[in-house]
C-alpha cells in the first residue's frame, strides 16, 4: 500500500510533465533548415497540437505507467487556448479528465477549467501554461538547440519531415524544463527554488528532437526528461519524509511529445458561456 501511494504521488506530477532513414545532411544544411524553421514559425498565429506525456516508473518489481493526453488549439497575440486533457493508467483506467480554456487579458491569463461537472475560474501569470503553448516552446528550442545532427526523414501526419536532434543547455535548459511544467510540479511536491538550482547544476544537457518539413513548419518535438525526473523524484520523496527504502523509485521513462498541425487554420476560440459566468477565484457546479 505504501509503495502504491508513493507511485501515485509521482504519477500526479505528470499532470502539472516511426522509423528513420540515413542522415544525408551536413551541419550547414541542418543550420539552414533550423533558420528556415525560425522564419516560418514566426508567421504562425494559430495552430493545433496533440501532446503526450509518458511516465514509466517502478519500485521493488512493481511498475506503473501513466500517459497524459492533451488536444490543444491556440491563437497568439493575444493568447487564447482551448484544451481537452485526460490521464490514462497502464491498465486503461482513466484517472482524470478535464476541459480548459484560457484567454490573455491585461497581461494575465483568465482560465476556465471544467472537471467533474464543475467549472473553475482562476487568473494565472502568462507563463504558467507554457507547457501547453507549443509555439512558444518551439521558439525556445529553435533559438537554443546545439550539437545538432540529422536523423533522416520521417512521416508525421502524412507529411515528410526531417528529424533534427540536439541538446538544450544552460539558462535555456532551465527555461525549457520550467516550460514543461516539471518545475511547478516539483515545487508543489516540496522542492524549493534552491533545491531546483542544485538539481540544474547536477543535470547534464536536455535532449530535444524536432521534426521540420520542407516549408519550415515544426510538425513535432520531443523532450527526454527521464534523468531530470529521477532527480526530482528523489528530492520530492525526501521532502515528503520518505525512508531510504521509499527512495528506490526508478524513473524508467519521462517523455513529452507534441505533434502540431493546422498552422494558421484554427477557427476563433470561443469560451463557453457557462464558464464565463463563473467569477474569478470561484467555482460553479454545472447545471
């Protein structure tokens, strides 16, 4: 029972985290493709995305796998988002399901979340939903990816895209990890800013992969956060008063994948009237 409680606590943190051909591209060609992607993505004012967050972890021979799925539509300047999210356990059990809308106003985000037949309204800072803002994350990765190599071409949603693999380092790595939602999750589990700073010092580079089509659109990106999550898990368990035995939680996989589409083709996002009627900071049971 104790093991299950620890694994369940770890799984909760994820709500807050095809074959390829040969390379055939030299460094100059890769840099040219990345530059084209920066130019193309700068023209994107709306898009759709499907995010998958996978976490596999185990302890004493028991393994738990969780997959969090989110279907997202977003518009920029000002930011507007609509999202449907669900979390599924390895046995197919759906742990949580929610619908969320967000709209930028006066430098903040007004958010409306529906779960268990109840609407919740809350005001957030602009960066607090950055893990769901694929366009914002792409800008960070395109500007800061280093040590790049080409993994050949793959097909993403019926379109050919070149896979570019590299790493994010330094301050950009910290921003990318914060943007993934991992930092906020760690802090909610008792990890202080000072402890997170120490973890950043211990961590190596953050692996990232981008799939870019011929026009420069980023059709997919993926982060491998397994090493970072293992360190966060260890510190979180200590903060919760876990014993040395309890700290033997192995993070086998933590990956965030975002598949993007409908560039500049998303229809106007409309927040439901039932949500708009809820005062900020309150909740109302749906009729």
